[in-house]
């Protein structure tokens, strides 16, 4: 990434059969539940959410996937632009369809969108990022995040995508 400026304009957006394709991620980290620093303590998973600029509830970073980038690059870029985090893009969690009023256009009159969501292990939280003036970051446990998700499809991605994926992983390989 040479320049940290949020991309605007839709001329490069990808579409698939009348569906706008977006890319996003569920940024996560591990926190020790045991404050004494016992290495055998349970690791608590926390996910990073950002406020919605259009109403209550919290979101995961996501946005348009453009012609000149892979879906993975788009997911990483959105995490930097919207949430100011960098890390290791892990596995693909699935495609999640949703409707967007703000993205109804001639290519996609219904506002149909399909989000490709990934897990992102956060390694770095940037001090400044493109959308910091409108976005606040909040680290939450998975139950807290499920409770505060603005969109049902994001709750689905967290519950049925991320949580199931994570349950099947051996987290010791990351520590």
C-alpha cells in the first residue's frame, strides 16, 4: 500500500449477475483471560468492530472489491481504510448475501450485494487511518459482538463463519 487514502468512485466495482461484490473481514486477536500471565490460561478471542456512519449498531470493515485487486487485497485494504488495522489474512469464511439501499444502481437495481468475508489476525493497530474521523474501533468478545451487530448477515458471518472456523483451529499454532 503506497498511499493510505480511502478509494472513492464506483467505476471499478465488480459485479456478478446483478450482484455487487464486496470484500470484508472479521479482525480478531487473542487476549489472556488470566491477568497473572499464566501461560496455560485460556485465550479469549476478541473481534474488532467499527461504528456505522448511518445509524446504531456496529460493523465489520467491508467495501467494494475493485477490478484491479484480488478479493484478499480488497479485504485487507478495507481493514486499513475503515478500521486502521493490519495483520495476517487467514481463511475465507464464506459469501454472505445482503441488500444495500445505498448501492442500488444501474448494475444492481435491487441493491443486492454479496460479501466475501475473511478472518484477519490483527498484528498492528495504526495510530491514524483514512476513516478515523468517522470511525471508532471497539474490541469485543464474540457474544458482545453478536449482540451489537447492526446487520443480520454480519451476525451470521460471525456466528456461522468465524466462530465455526475458529473452533476448528488449533490456536496454539499462533502463539
